[in-house]
C-alpha cells in the first residue's frame, strides 16, 4: 500500500514533535491501517525528514501502544483487540474518576466556569455530528478536568493513556453501527459529572466519571466484538 505524503510545516515547533503528531494522526485516522508495515525509507519520503527523526518517532509511538516492533518484520501499526480495549477503559475510568474527585477538592471558581463552558462546546459538537470535532471538544473538556485535579503525576499518566485509547474513542464515534442513543447518553453523563462537581460532591463526581468511561467501553466493545466491528477495526 503506497503511503500518501504528510505535509510537515517548517515552524518553530520541534520537527520531531510535528512528525510525531502527523504519524499519530495517520494511525488514529486510519490512513495507516492496523497491521501495516512502517518502512523507514517510505516514512522519510512521506514526511520529508531524516531517518533519525523517523526512528525517534517510531520509538515514541511504540511507547504509546500505537506501533509494535515485530521480529524479522520491523515496526507495524498495532492491531486493535477487545482485550486491550477492556484494559484501557478500566484504567481510564479509574484515573479519570480520581481526576474528577481531585477537581472537586482543588479547583477554583475559574476552572469551574471553564469546565462548564467546555461542556457547552461538547454538546454543540454532538449536535453537529462531526466525529472529529466531538473527539476534540471532549478532549478539551477532560483537559480542564485534569488541570483542575492539580496533579502532575496523574496528568502524565492520563496523557499516556489517552494517546493509547484515542483510536478506540475515534472508532466509537465514527463507526457506522454506533448506537443512536450513545450521543445523548454521553451528554447526560457529562452533565451529571458537572452537576456533582458544582455541588462539591467528590464521591459522586468520581463514580459518575467512572460510569461514563464504562458506558463508552461497552459501546466500543459492542462494535468490535460483532463481525462488522471486527471488519471495521481491521479495515
């Protein structure tokens, strides 16, 4: 399969970071398919950077769980498996739940307003139906939540987790067989989290955040474990 060029802008941002973002996006978006070999020569032509930069980026993508190094074959885009999804969503629920509890304990009025405003944007994105915009706005919502938790350690763990879980979240939002009820369910769940935070109920905020992750996991697993879902995950 021929690799389409990925435009890399020569900006002030480190070149490695730009290439990492582009290749990560190509994997998450399906331009680089699960199981596809990642040949250094082709990637250098695709991105216009040196092999040294490509190797550094591949090592980072391996750390994030998006790339696997196969003996005698080299780096490939990792396949999606239901077992991995279960593990990632279980961990996601636990960590994001802790973040919600810490937000209640540490966040000030300004972050409360930012979280409410971020949720309004998420709802608007859901109404528009654009999967990429929904994913981006939900990321912004959770970014405010994590910021309010005031824990660098937790934020670092969540950043690593979200890099690995991004493909699953994109699948759940864009799959043709996704549940018609899921958007309203997600909006309701996020509003419940915000309401618990507003009334300073740390226990409820943590549990509701865990529940929202569990609902998202159930939807993704439903899609992947049906025949059409497996075909889509490998397409």
